[in-house]
């Protein structure tokens, strides 16, 4: 779930006495960037470990304040040549080349909500998109309070032009694209077809799914295309929200084309609890045909860690819920989610949000933006659970 409890609540940080860690890397892999695809040339093994320092996350609560409180949740990464821009649940956004704290340039979004101005309380998960005609677009979740949201399409205000290292900061709402939806990104398939990927429902009271809706252009939905749910929560104990009436939830998808597969990162669980975690799923096509889905990865659960009795459970990329389950990172961070895979100088990075370590009152810690190295190696004969790996840090 997104910011159902405001970011101001995140600002009540209880970090006293804790040491915050951040990844610095001495590893390398060869990955070639080709349009939307991160194509595999060759991959060197990850080192046994890398070192965490006490510099904190890439974007921490010290960058907070203003309309959305502290931290920087729901990061979305947009590439412009050698520059990367990170937008999120905030009126702030950042430019970087190295994903190092000392290489961040901060900007402030100035949004004209037009006729929606009296209703909009916050924006969530803003994402940038550049179309084939060179025009720039911004998609953001309009939050009207509590659970009421919609996806808005923004265009540059008059006179605004994107220039190298001088991004567009002033935008106006052109239209509401999808009601009762959130977490939208635009993604263009290899054949040029444009889709809006978002969290929404197929019909009232249908629950939440990761949806795809074909677009005629960056500001117009294709009404001749039935929006398709291509990833949904399953009957997996690890996807439970673990709160009264919570049910299950998947959300916040980002998709990359890597080594012949579409790799989707997604979030699952309650964003305000330690059971929020970052999952990964794979597909041979960007949007699976009706009734098909991206494929999760599973691991055996012979000791019934999750209490489902099924003998297996979802294998997450990062999780802080079960110390006995693979990829547990509770020592270093808490409640990871909203991930992006980013290639820079032959190195693949995971950019995501998480809270600082803490066993209780997770929602009192701000959601900040973190980075760490990741390796993807999708080859025949390698089990899917080994296709994507993150090195375990050595703490000093």
C-alpha cells in the first residue's frame, strides 16, 4: 500500500543509537545497454562480499521536509544519456550520474493540478517518460485522501523545455487517465506499442492487480483494448498483509528487458510493516496473453517457515519478515520495496526504498532510497531461483 499514512508520520524517526549502512561496491559484470534491453554479453561472478559504510541510504530523511515529510519513497529512475533522474512520492526529484550521495542535484516539481487542485492532497510515485517524438511526460498518482486515488498525466507548462542537465520542473495536469488506480509507469514494447502499467482493478470490488492498458499516445488510453491484469496475488502465505481485513496485495511494478526476458520487480505486503518486501517475476513477453502471468520464483519450505503447509513459498529478492528465509536483510534495512534495475557503466544496480533497521514500529522510520549491486544471469541450465542475485555484505 502507498502513503495511506502520511509521510509526515515517517518523519518521526527513532533511529537514535543505530548505525546506518550503505553499499559501496568493488565488483563488476559486463552488461550491454541496447534501447530498452540490457543485453547479456558476459557476466563475471559477484565477489563474496562488499562493504557497508555508515553514510546512510542514497536519499535519506535529511533530504525531507515540505509537503511529503521525510525520506524519499517509491523511487522511479529515468535515464537521459549519462544522467539519471530519480522521481518518487515527493515534490522533489534528483539527478545523478554515479548514484553516490555527493553526486545528487536536487530539483523541485511545480505542479499545476488544474480542475483537480481542490481535491489533490498528495502525489505518489511520479515517473518520467520520453516518447519517440521527443516529448516529455510525467505520470503521477493523485491522492485525494485515504484510499481514493487516480493516475494523472502531466505535460510541460508553457515555455518549459528539457535540456541536458536542466530538466523540466514545471508541469500541468493534462488529464486523469485511470480512476481508482495508482503507481503508473509508461513502457514501450519492442514493436513500439505503448502501455500504461499501473495498480488497479478490473471491476469494482475485484481487489488490486498489476494492470496493463494499451495507449494510443502518451496521453490517450486505447478504449478498444481491454485493460489486462497480468499479475495478481496468489494463495501464498507470504503475500498476506497480516492486519485485520488485510487480505493480499501486489503492487509497484517496474519492468526491464534483460537477457531475452522481461524482468518485473514488484512489492508485496503492507508498506507500513516489516512484511513489505521486494519480489521478482519473469516473462517471455512484456504483456502476457489473457489468462497468463509473469512467473514467480519459489523455494522449498520443508520446515514450514511460512506456516502454509504447502512445502514451498515465494522466493523474494529482498525481505525482512522471516530471518530463516532466503534473502533476509533485517540487519541492514527494513521493509524493502519499489525497486528498479538500472545499468550504469556495465554495472547493474538495484534502486529501491526501504526503512532503517528496527524490529518494532516500522512505520516510525522514514522510507529512504537505497542502492546496491545486483547480478542477473539468465542462461539455459541455470535454475530460475539463481537468475538474479545480490551479494551479502560484510559489515565493518
